[in-house]
């Protein structure tokens, strides 16, 4: 439950809000009614309920995804020196987030089904070195749909794309 703002906080907010101007083409929101400044005029604060909330009514817990594991150092060294076979490459340049995520999911599923143990995903660096695909790809790889396929992720060596590419190590297929 959020608490209501105190009168001094409301006054501070009113002063800050008065310095802000709407963007071109937008209208300023209507001003809100000011709270009474004296404590005697202010409404009493609502009392907290002494009854505990029901377990089913608890606030949902949002679980953050942990980043995927990094590729173990020995395997990483073999990949960069091309001693381990690096499988197919996926280039995500020019795609929007939805297209890129769909292609990444399909690509990793096919690569694992074909028996590849490591692939290269080229995201690009973005225009200023902080491209959205570069930032989002590790989060997608840590998501529940791909977490079961991915053993580890590391930035690629310079000859394979450096900061704009990722080595993705895949888990082995389950024996049938």
C-alpha cells in the first residue's frame, strides 16, 4: 500500500512541477488541488488494518532473470583459437527486437537439434556502441524458453566480431 504524500512533499512537488513545460504538441495536465497546509486542517491519516492479508492476495513476486553463465575458460580459449568447431552463424543486423528474438529462438533450437555445441550470434554494436540487440540478447538467452538450451554465453573474439557478437555454447541433446 502506498502512503499519501505529506504536505511538505506536496509543496516541493508543486514547485518542481511548475518548472516543467510540456513537449511541443502536448498539453499540460490540469493542476491538482493543493492540500491544506496546516496540520489541524489536514485529514487524519488512514489507520492500518490489523488483519493480515490473505495469502492468495499477496503482491506477486517478480523474479529477475539471472544472466546466463559465461563459457568456461578452456572452452572459450578453444573457440577463439578455432580449435573447437564453431557452428553456424546468425546475423541479427537490421531486425527489430521481435524478429530478432524469434529468429534467435528458432536458430538455437535447430542448431542443437543438428548437434552443434557452439554457435556465433552477431548482434552488432549499435550506432553508439550500446545497441538494443546487443543488450537484449543475453537477457533472451537467460529467459525460460532458451535457458534449457544454453550452457554459456561470452563475448566473441575480435576476429569473430568482438563486442558485436556472442559465442553461445549449447547444452547437449538429451539421449533418447
